[in-house]
């Protein structure tokens, strides 16, 4: 399978991107998502957050999803932008069950010297999305829905 993301407009106002669980698939998926959101009138802040969260979600599935062959796994991102320029993202993956909305946030360092690289994905998700909803689908896939808008997230 190639590392490229496939994108297609699924319906009025929706973009659906299917991609393999590889790091190489992230930049093309981010480009498609960013172009879709900008065309729908989303501001730079929403576009930037959506692209960052897409990278975080794909990376976490690769690292923590328990996939036997990540490059063979298919991930799906559906994006909708509303008339108020709010963005709804629905991310699906075949990884092990994990609800980031219910997960405890790690303690944040109080000093820069105590900070380590990584480990802040949950903080990003929970703070950048106004709404965050997780369900385990009957087919065994995870589905995470995020709502991004211009005011500060949660």
C-alpha cells in the first residue's frame, strides 16, 4: 500500500479521507484537510488545529493502537464545515479501544527543565476541541468526533 492519502468529497459539505496508518500518509492528508477547510471559510486557527490533531491521531494509532500491520490498516477522517465555520471531524481507526475523552490528563511540568518531549496528545485533544465524543463501533473500530471552532477549546 502506498503512503498516500486518498481524498474524495462524499456529499454536500463533507470531505472523507482514507489513509494507511503510516507517518508518510500524514502530510498529504493534512494538505487535503487544510484545503477543504480553507475553501469552506475556516480561519487559520481552526485549520492549524485540525491539521495538528490529525497528525496526533494518526501517530497515536501507529504507536499505541496495537495494530499488527499499521501500513495495512485503513484510517478514515470525515470533515464537515458548518455555516458558522465550525469544523466537525470524525476519525475512525481499527486500533484497540481507547476513549481519549475519558482518559486522565498527565500532570504538566511546572518548569521547562522538567518537560519531556511527547506525551501531550491527550492534552491537545481535550483542550483544542470544544466537544470530544468517543464510541466503539459494532465493527470493532474506534470513532472519535471532535468539534473545533474559533473560541478557545475546552
